[in-house]
């Protein structure tokens, strides 16, 4: 692969890849950048000895997904002093960022099909019909996978409380 080919691939994939990773990394810029960088480094190494895949972005997304899952499993992302969680409302969103990472780790432990359906539906904004078409399955199959995935996530994740509600006040209303 020539340097020009590499730069063309980079320019056409970097924004989509970064967006893909950032959504799954809870908006943590440093983690997103590290994962994207690692994906490109692996591509450079792999594509020098093998041919460039037909869909480089799909290859990069799969590698980035695997790198992110490894980071989450190894808890490399917990660096409270180093991580600056973005906040649009001015409130401390450190808990929101951590929660997003917990959810990402839980999704990664669902199994390939369930995780793919959840990511496509919630992160990528695809409809059930679009997911069914992409996976070559029926819409009912996708709905069933989503239902089972949600049930599994509910079992994997500690109970989520609405913002601003304390544990004591939420237990009284039940």
C-alpha cells in the first residue's frame, strides 16, 4: 500500500470511526482517541502484510470495538485525575461518563448477536427494519434479540436511578 492510498483511507474513515468509538466510550475524548489510534496502528501493521479489506471502515470499527472492550475489561479507563468528562449542562458528568462505560462493558458481554443489535439500535440509530435487512433476518427476530438483550442488560447492570433522585426517595415510591 502506498502512502497516498493510506492517507485516502485515513481521510475517508477517521470521522466515522471516531464517532463510532466516542459514542461507545461515553464521550471520553482521551479514551476515544487512544482506541482510534490503536485501530489505525493495527491496520498499518496488518495491511502491510495482507491486502486492504474491501471495506476498511468496517474492519477498523471491528478492531476499535475489540480494543475498547479490552480497555473496559481491564479497567484501563479509570484515571479520575486524567479523564475530563464533557458536560453540556455545567453539572459534573463524571458519573454519566462512568455509567456509559459500564453500559458499554455490559453490552460487550452479551454475545455477538445481541451486542450487535443493541449497538445498531441504540448507538447507530438504526430501525428494526434496517437491522433486520443488514443481518438478513426477520424483523421479529431482531425484536426478539432486542428484548432478550435488554433483559440481559437489566440483569448485568446495577439498578439505574433517574437523575437527581436519591436511592432513599426512589425506594419509597415503589
